[in-house]
C-alpha cells in the first residue's frame, strides 16, 4: 500500500499528514482503553483466579490474542485496506470488553479469559497504526510520521486512567463500569477511520514482484535485528508494567496510586515521541535503539533500589522512555528495510513474533511477582532481574549490526 520510495518526496506528504492526524486521534481515543486494561486486568484476574500465580493471565491472553491475530489482520489490510482492518480491531475490542464485563457479573475467570483474548484483536490492529502512518509518507517524513502517531498515546495516557478512576467504582461490581466504557470507546472510535485516505493495495498480477519469503526476510541482518530489538523493548516493558499494579498495591499503597504510577509510565512512553523521529533522522536508528536499551536497563536498576513510591514512579518513567526509543527505533528500522510487496509479510511476521514474546513476558510477570518468593518485594525484584538476559541479547545483536558495513543503516 505504500508508494515506491522513488516516487515519494517531501512535497507529496500532504495526504500522509492528513492520515497521521487521523491515526493520532485513533491512538489517543481508541488507545485510551489500553492503560485502563493494564491497570485493572491483573487486579481483576487476581480477584477471580483461584491461584494468585494466574493473576496476570488475562493480560497474557490479550497479548497472546495480538500475536494470533497479527497475521490475519495483516492479510485483511493487504487485501481489503487499512480501514477494514482497523474496523475489525474495534469490533474485537467491543466484543472482548462485553464478554469480560459479563464474566465480572458472573465472577467467572474462564469467561473473563475468553474476553481478554478477544480484546487482543484490537491490540493487534492498533499495532498497525504506526505502519499505516508510513504507507503514504516520503522516506524523509516516515520516521516522523511513525513518531507522531506514537505520540498520540500521550493523550491516551491521560484519558485512559482518568476514565478508569471515574468508572471503576461506578457500579456495584468492581471494574464493570470501566469495561462498559471500553465498549463505548471502540464503537465511537470506529468512526474516525472514515476519513483515512490510504489507497487499497492493487490486486497482484502474475508479473508483479513477489518479494522475499519469510525465511529470506529473517536472514536480512537489518530486519532480524529490528525484530529482536522491538521484541525485547516491548516484552520487557510489558513484563515490568504488568506486575506494577500488583507490586504497588502489595506494598501497601492504594489502587488509585497504582493507576497514577501507570499514568506516569504511559506518559513517559509517548511524550518522547514528539522528538524521537527527529532524533532518528539526525543520529540514525541504531544509536536511538541503543539509548533505549540502556534506559530500560537503568529502569531495572532503580526498581531494585527499593519499593518506596518514588522508586516505582522513577523506574516506570524510565521504562516508558526506554520502550519509546527502542520500539520506535526498531519500527523505523524495519519500515525502511523491505520492499512494498513485502510489507504485509514483514509486518505480520514482526508483530506475531513481538506479541508472542510479549505474551510470554506478561505470563511470566504474574508467576515471578506472586510465586517466586515469599514476599511482594522478592517477587518485584525477580521481575526486574529477569530483564538482564534479554537486554544482553538485544544489545549484542545491535552491536553485531553496528559492526557491519554502514550501507545497512536506515
């Protein structure tokens, strides 16, 4: 769906900027459901599950749904266009929230898990906002387009927690009002995509270039490292963020304070997006990704220093900034490393791998937090120590790429 880079120049970016505006609004409005879910799903799971080790299983299944739906959503977008794929995501978000709401009224953990899994369809579709921003953008505008769309999460970081605080106790059943609000968000947000102006991909012909196979794409050093760094950045962010509400409440702080910590974290995830694209344009993706990985490591160091409220705030803010640099840098690297005909194949494969690892991370988060020690502090320390080998993997892969000839730079 993206035009050839050879035919795109900065003067062609008027349409791209209009699309970016719509996608920023979608990220802000529809994306507000994500901080709501990450704040309450683990707490709701803890209240419904018979074993506290499974408290974060609802989040794991939602992220697992993102992995399962990644390739189908990519196929829908490649075949029918971005708009249809995004509408499919809002449908999944609405149905998943409705099923989750029903499960809360019945105190049924199994049904709650089904609803959480279906909500992964929305999360999967949302993951393609950043790629859609690049579809009609020139090479010069592409990193900025991706960064601006990610910056829409700044508004969602404010809207989501406020909606959660306003609706969480609105009804007798805890969290029920928040899930009903998510249904409304998806229904209303779907109308935004009516204004999206991204051409449907042309039907392939026998003479069209087929592009590389998935195996060949994974052998491309830039694509492989971009996937690894994006995977590690997102998985580690999710690993720590999923456990944060459990750790904050477990250390004696109020549920609202856990929401405030998550708010600070999500703000930190998206505020840097206003300049991340400019940093990438100036310094290159590799240096920005390396900075992100270093900041993720620093977040773990701060978290291990104690469980005072300021430790949670500082660690989660650093976690958000590190994710932003690492994930946007990896996305920009990936977006410039494949041909137009390989777009759906690469993006679907990337998100399937990324969300597959995020699923494992979110599942491991609950086990590490609740079942790896005798106290909340020991569990929280285990979560943060688990970051080390994965940061080493991403750092080593990036160093390997940096040692290769510089013509691979994007």
